[in-house]
C-alpha cells in the first residue's frame, strides 16, 4: 500500500502568489471552465496534507478554510487515505439500491449512533449538502403531508432549485436562476450584532415574532418543516442567542412540525462539540450532514427519527451515486479520526486561540465590529470604524494581504463583510499562530 501523504507543516513561499506556473494554469482554467465558477485564491494546488496546501510552483500555503469546512480531519488524513485505497481496490460502485454493500450500512450505523438523541434513528446517504437538504424536505413533507417550509434570513442551504429557494442571499446564488420553488417562508433571524430591538429580550422577542408570523401568514398546521443552521455559515457565522434553538425546537414539537438542523457546515467536531446543536442539548428530528463527514470525499446524509425516515415508500428515495463505497470508506476513516485523534477537544482548543487572538485584534483595530463564533468556527465582521456599515474594502484588502503571504482565509456574510476561520482541526498551534501573525500584519497594513 502507498505510504500516507505527508508534507512539512510550515508556510513557505518560493515565488510571489500566484507563481508563474499558476499564472499559466489559470489561463487554461479561464479557457476551459465555466465563467460561472468563482475563485478564492489565484493558485493551482498540487498536493496537500493536514493544514498545508502546496501549489504547482512549490508554495506551501496555510489553509484556514478547510475547503469550506470539509477537511476537518486534515487534508489527506492517513486514516481516510488508507481506507480509501483499500476500498477503491475492492469495490468502486454497485449503486446501493441495486446491490447493497457494508460501507453504506456502517456509515449509517455510525451516524445513528453519534447524532444527538437516544431514540431509534435511520439514515440516508447522498452526494452533497444540497442533496441532503432536498431529501430532508422531501421526507418531512411526505411524513407530515404538509407543504410549507420555514427558513430564515441569512440562511444558506445550497444551489439546486429547491435549495436556492431556501437560501436567503440573491447575489451570487439566485440572481437570474428563478423561478424558485414555492411554499418556502422566510422568517427574521436574531442576528444580535444587527438586531434593532433590546438584546436583553432578543430570544423571546424573536421567537414571538416568528411564531406569530407562522400563525398569521402560513398556519402552523400547514408547516412540514422548520429548517435552520444552528450556526449560520455562509450568512457570516451568526450564532443565534442562547435559548433560541431550544425555543424553536419546542415550538416545532408542539405543532407537529419536523425540526431540521442543517449541520452541513457546523457539524463533525467543528464547533468544539460533535454537532453544534449539542451546545444547548437540542435534539433535531432530522439533521443534514455533509462536508466534514468524509474528510474531503463527496458524501452527505440525512439522519433522524426512524418513524420519519421510514415514512417514505420503498423507491421514493435514492440516487445513482449516493453513499458511494469509496466515499463511505472515507467517512469511516474521518469518524474514526474525530474520535481517536480527539478532534472535539482540539476544536475547542483552536477556538480558544482564535477567539483570543481575534479579540486582541479587535481591541486594536476598530474596523473589527464583532468577533463571533464557536470552537474552530470563528469570524470577524468588518465595518467602517464608529459605524456598523459593512466594510467590504477592508475584507478584500485583508484577504489579499494574507494570500500574498501564503495564508488562505475565506469570506462570508450577507453583506460580504465577514472573514471566517475554519482551519483543519489537526492544525498545529505553531502553524495557527504563524497564520494569526500574518493576519495581524494584514490589519496593520490597512489605511484606516
Ligand atoms: N448547507 C449549511 O454551508 C455549503 C457553499 C459553497 P453542498 N456551503 C458552502 C458554494 O459557494 O457553493 C452548504 C452549507 C449549508 C448546505 C450546503 C450545501 O452543501 O455540498 O455545497 O451542496
């Protein structure tokens, strides 16, 4: 068997970013790939391990994005790689609904076990986060025989037709791609930094407003599902106030509504808990899972109450590739790594370092309006000093500076003014501190 990949965990620049080979390759990218695809950093990556990405010019870049929260266990994690190699040589595909195989069953058993709640659970495997969300809505509608879906401001749930309707932000996700699916109702989200009411009563006030809107505008008896990200990802790492998630889950329960937690970005140890809902002991009826589930291979899942998952007729759910054997092997490796390498604790530790450093920066640079997040899911919202006006200019300058020094960071936010930090949970303290040093220089280089 091939030895697991390794790469020295050090930032190292041998050319400017982008280097000459990347410049040439990016010309081919522009000529060959759809202009509809964005790009965060203008380099082409050749190999990676844990938190280091090496580009085709030989630059070693610190990855603070994990491919948007995917490589929680590190890139080319050795447990994932070993299982993938073994699996790809044994069986590449049958289609689970044609002829089953053990990997799919084992992943579902693991998910039923590790997700919150000790009631009987079942799972469905698919290929992407959007597909998981679509299936969760299909199942909730089938189970309740109701049409309406309640979603929130600042939400992100995917790019397919139904999930575009569920996603809040127009540009870039929805512009020109309609018409969208109907029976989707958007509710206000208690975004404390931008909440106009009193912060003392934000939880109760927002819950009252939402439940009153549901009663008046939809009728609770017409609502199949309430769908929410426990910490909003693309929306800018908005953490709903304490008590909000439990309050929403209780309301759903009282009204026979399926409560769905979209943990695609917040799940798999990211927040210093296995799942973000664990923080307040919320037990969703269904959860949508993806990204961190399989250490970089395409896999996603819906996991939840057996009676809901089993309410669908045989043949009602499926897909050619869902739960592909190689992706399942990767998931078993990733789940093993989360447990054996104690990544929940590691995420909490990373979160502490990140949060302290970002708060220290905020004390010096008034362009940072707020530091927020949980565990290794932290962000800063940038504003024009003394106001809450979104400062996209500063975000772009900081991102560009970091890139030029070999640090990859991602942005987010409804107003495009949030910098988010989602490092692999195996990042060393030394590498993280090096990246944070670069970030400090980036803020120091701003004009204001
Ligand atoms: N639900 C909470 O964060 C994916 C989007 C990247 P897919 N977020 C990254 C982009 O620009 O396309 C996401 C998410 C939440 C669902 C999804 C969708 O997951 O695997 O990208 O379909």
